[in-house]
């Protein structure tokens, strides 16, 4: 359920002009009222899973979902991002209308101990409904009792962001760039979220007085040339509030680059409207990092959202978290990267899952991540291979990790192994080969 601060943040977001395309004309109606109004009896069995990921089948599945669970909702309302946000699934009794919960999921709600609230957009729920209990997408947004367990290496703030925050909601870790947390709520909460300690709590509110303090810090620190807007999800702000932030930053002479980190194109693609895009393109150079974790998030609706952004001249990069049982195979990762490339999203980072409290069930070994990168290299386009990184515990920043392609370092040269495990000799000592450094051993926990 939304807490009062979350609702307050949404009210800020809804203060925009009401001419979003499609227009935001929906009136919030509790889910119970939909079913009472239509006398709909929720079937005890789930909709049959659709295995194929073709656009025709996904569209058919979406239509079936809407007719079953939202029979009174028009296309215009469904495609209105305001309606989607207002009607997020936030309570276990509503979740049970769409999914038959497993014992581990049901037990979570009987005695919730997690810091992270439940929140799923109706659009994203339409992708989940009818899937098997152990499907990858479901694992990423439906909580289980595994979140209760904290391993010895896990922390609420594993990246030490709070201690690197000179101003509330601003993280200054690297010399020339900062992370500006503009708000603390998202359209859908990922169960492995690095900031589960703050999201949905209302402590990072998008009010101007707080944002002005952060912007003043940036203005008074000439070394900062790159600002990343994150949260929460910056695209859940109204167009007006987001534009105000962008304008303030663009007016600072030493800020060269503005980036936006968002999961909206995968969980709330309706938010990417022509009106939003027209506003964003006024503040170039503007870059955007999109969060996709599985190929089945790459729907036709997400494709259209990314197309709007790309055609506005906004470079798009993907940030994917490596998750056990979700995308930890070469086949799944390759499929995701290929779909992103078709959507004009350049694979950028593959993150080792951060050491966040209650996420050990999502974490693979580092060796698994390196094996995936090795399984991609040479077997797909170079553009489709992300950088595998570990965001170092304690705030050390992103450290690249890659397979060791140097088989042997000899006095007069190197023996290298290629993607097909064939060996090749390259003459010259290590010091004479530009860009090569001794291999760093990575020990997995």
C-alpha cells in the first residue's frame, strides 16, 4: 500500500498540464469497484501461459488480461500513464486477484519484514499473469520470504551512498560527476533494488527547496561536469517539475552532460509521450540509461517508447542486473541484448547484484557473470556485449570484471585465447602492449 508520502509524491507528479498524449483523464477507481461494477467473477485458475514472445501473442495476452481484470477501462485510460500509476498493485489482497501465490510468497505477506514495499503497474502485471510460478519476470517484482534473510556480507546501504552525500539526496563519489536522487518512488519496485532502504519511504521528496540545495552544490563545484538523475525514477515526475530540474542544470556552465536513469520503458512505457520527448530534446546533450533485465520486457509498447526517445536524439544505453534464475544464462542474456539492439538501446552495463540486505537469493557467482560475457564475445556483435562490472562495496565505484583471455605471459610475448578457445601468440612483452594490464583475480563470496 502507498504510504502517505508516496501518495504525496504522486500528487506532485500529477501537477503537470493535462495534455499528455494520451491525455490523463482517468479517475482512480479502486480495484474492488471494477469487479463489483462488472459483476466479474475472478477465475480460480490463471490464464494459460503464453510461451511465445511474438508481438501478436503478447498483444492478445494483454487484451485478454484487460478484459478479464479491467473490463470497464478504455484503451485511452489503459494507455494513460497517470491511470497506470494511480492503479498500481500495492496490496497483497489485490495481488492475489491476478496471481495464485506460492507458499513462500504468501508467507511473506503474513509477516512482512522487508524494507521494500510492493508495487507493480497494471501494464507490467499483464506480462506476469498466466506465467508459471517460477518465471523470471515474476521473481523480480513479487516478494518472497527469502527477503527476510540477510547474509553476513549484506548491508542496507552496500555502496555507502549515505556517507558520500554532501547534500541530502546527492551522492558525490567520483571527482567529475554526481548522482542526484530526485525522488524515492518508482512505478514498479524491483525486489533486488540497491536503494530498498529508501524507496517508497518519502524521505527523498521532489520538493524544490531540497532540489535547490542539491543544485546549488553542483553550481558551486566546478569539477562536476556530469549529472545523473535517478531515484526512484525521475520520469515519474511531472513534465514541468522534470523540466525545471533540467533547466537549472543546463544553466550551469560546467555541467556538460545530463543523464537520466529509468526503468519506465520496461514497466511503464506509456509514460514516454510525445509531449515528454519534445521537452527532453530541448536539453541536449541528454543521455538515458534504461533498466531491462529480461527479453520478455521488450514488448512492442516498450519498442515504441524507445523509438520516440531515440528519434529525439537521446542516446540510449541499457543497465542490466545479473540475477540468479532470471537472466543468468548465455541464451537469455544474448536474447535480451539482441532485443535491446533492435530497440536502439546499446547494452552498456551488466551489474553483479549488489550486496543489498535480503538479496542473496538473486546473487550469482562472479564466475557465472564472466562465463556469460565469454559466451557472448565472438558469438554476437561487439555492440551487443555489455561491460560486466561490480559496484564495489563501501562506495569504491564500478570495477570492470572480464574473463582472462591471456593464457600465458612469456618473456617475449603473450599467448591469447579467443572466443573459440583457440590459442594465438602475440609478440612483445606485457609492458609493450598498449592497454593490457596484469589480470586481477576476483574471489567470489
